[in-house]
C-alpha cells in the first residue's frame, strides 16, 4: 500500500520516517518530496508497505502523532491526478491580444 505522510518536520530524514513506519511492519520504500530548486523538504512524503494489514496499522498508529515536533497526517495515498500544465497564457480562454476582445 502506498501511504501519504504529511505535515512533516523539514528536519525529518527519510531514515527517521522509515524507522517510524518499521515499528508496524516491513517498509519497501520511503520518499520525502523535496523542492526542486532548494533541495529542502516540502513537508510531505510517501511510504510503501507491501502488507495491507501492517500498512493500515501504521496509518492508525501514526496519524495525529508527533514526529520530530510536528503532528503528522498519515493516510492511504490517493492516485496522482495529472494537472494540465499552464503554459504561456494559462489556457484560460484569453486571446493573444492580452485578454482584450476587439
């Protein structure tokens, strides 16, 4: 099961997050999402646990708990929905004349 972990301390490392989840079972992967420009944590990540029962126990055990000074939000990750990329003009129905209608 893919698990979302949010409201994480910026100082929390992937190994610390993995350790917290391993208290409930086997963890196959951990990824804390980082800002692409600064490399700093964005305060959320994902944990993959292969066993459904262990994953649910981790969600129940860690949601609302203090992880390195912050109250974590832990739940089953929702499938990613692709957002349309906003290119030049934003695709908001504006004409090439800067939104003016002649």
